[in-house]
C-alpha cells in the first residue's frame, strides 16, 4: 500500500468524538489531538510529513495569487448574470471559480431593483421605530464592527424575502452548488437545485462611518470540525495519511449530523456564503477580503497537531467564538489575502464555505455600504431540520434560532407574509 491509498478503516486507530461539549474541554482537546496524531502515523507518515505536503501545495497557490496581483490582474473571478441565465458561462470562468472558490456575479439583479430594495428596507425599519427601540448588538462578534447599528437584526422584510425566493437568486445558487460533488459513496448529500432559504441579517453602513471591520476567520464550525463523527468523516483524508485525496468540494458527510454545542455562526450547511449589494461600493471602503484557496482548510485542520502548539490548544479555536485565522499560526495563508473588486448595487458576492474571510476596517467611509446576506444553502438533511425552526420564526416574526433572540419584527405589521411566498419560497421553507 502506498501512502496515498486509503487505508481500511478498521486498520486505523479509533477517534474519540462527542455529541455535546465535554465538561473538561482542555482534556478533550488533548485526547482528540493524541488520537488524530496516532491515526496519521498509522498510515506510515508523520504529522509533519503530511503537513509538509499540504504546505507545499498551498505555497504554489499563494505564489500564483501573488503573481496575478503583481501583473495587475483581478484575483476574484467575475461572471455576468446574463451569461448564467443564458447558459454561456465559459469553461475557463468555471475553472477559475473552482480554483479560487469565490466569485462576483455582475448584474445579479437590476441596479434599480437593488436600490429600491435598499429604500424599502429603510422604510420598513423606520415605519416600525427600529432606531428608537434598538437595544445594541445582540452578539459580541458583530458588535465589534463599530458603527451603531451597522448590522441590523432584521430578517423578514419584503425586500429580503423577495430576493431570497427570486428566480434569479435560485439560478445563481444552482450554478454555485453544481461546483460541489453532491453525490458520492452512493448517497445524494444535497439537492443542488433547491435552496433552503437560510435567513440572515442586513448591513447598512452610512457615508462617513468609521468601522473596525471583522478580523480574518472562518464560519463552518469550531471544535466540532475535529470532535464530531460526521466531520471526522468529512475530513478523513486529512487525518488518514491520504491528504492528496482531500477535496474541499466533496459534500460527503457534511450535510448530516448534529451541530456541536457552542459552535457559532451557522447550523445549516452552506456551499457558499454570500451577500447581495444594495449600494455601490469601492474596493477600498471596508469591504470583504478572503484567502481565495479552498484547499486551505487542510492546512488549518492539521496546524494544531504540530509540536509548537500547546497540547490543549487548537490554534485559538474554541467554543462560542469564531474560528480565527492569523499571522501567528497561519502566516503562509495570510500572504494570499485578497479584497473584492468594486461592486455596484445588484451585484452579488460569493465565497466557499471553508474560506478564510474578513472585512477591512474603514475610516470616513465614502458612500453607503449596504448588503443583504443571502448564502447558497441547498436542501439536505441538516438544512431540512433547520428549516423547521426557520418556518416558526417566519410565521411569528421572531429572530431565527441561529441568531440572538432579539425578535424586533414580531409586532411589525408590514413584514413579509406567508401568502406572499412563491413556489421557490415554499420549497425553501419545506412547505411543499
């Protein structure tokens, strides 16, 4: 057997896993790290050897991105919505999307439609005295951005729901979902052509605002990435000595199983995170930046197992906080941070669920910085389970269960109503 062949499962040491957060979290971290190291070493390789394979591959990608930037090229792929609708996206464009794991969709919605939605959201919150009743950030993560409020805990405005259930949104989500391997091992892991209508918030940052931004981080999970059975299977090639076979686009085992208690950000499976621009935004005005290398997750998963990391530490990953990425533990990856290009109202921005991302700080912002957060979250067992919570929140106007229970919209008479759902909306909420 060569080191790149998949070993029989029964030939590898068993991995501990937990369905709930262990009482002794440092002890659990030590235990799982010992087990992961033993599993890698059972393949005939050391942790250092496997990490070196990943590091070499990623160094090539980092250098490729640096060279593109030096040539003045835009690192982020850009695809016109008109080509998506016409089915004329080129193979070269799709290859770059697959390689970089991110894309800007130009003209996803007509500019005037996006600007009208932006005005509609403002009318919606003002008509319900949101600014008078606003109680401050509901969580510490988005409370760090600075301006008050910048992230509005609003979910059920007509504008947001119209965008979520629109045919144009469904068409783009299907294209993005199709980049993934949704069927393997005899299992259909998700339906690429049905989205679960994951509700998220909005951002409205006014001209002249100062914002601290958001540090580089990831959202697909925290300690559950190492500690639950489903994720151990999803990242099996990272930990069984066959890291060359690791595929960040394989959905196997990612769409089933429970969420680890204390994991922040998202109970659903998202193929891509995304937002739709409601204003024009220049690339230097406190916008999104990413490390556009989907394979970087293997580096992030292996890094805590190296000898320079304390035995009870996962490079700062813990419960109730986002997964951090930084110069201390991930200096190679930080060399590849890239911002988005200029966007106009109606464009949408998407990045692979596993990608490192953040938001640049800004002082005296020029122009508005307004977006609706709408991801691609295809129908699958995990998202079907979460849809039950979403339906209840939608019907009552409550905040969805992934978010702080601020519940501003419960008494708002002009929120989006069940009778306004179209077929896509009903399917996305599991009503058909």
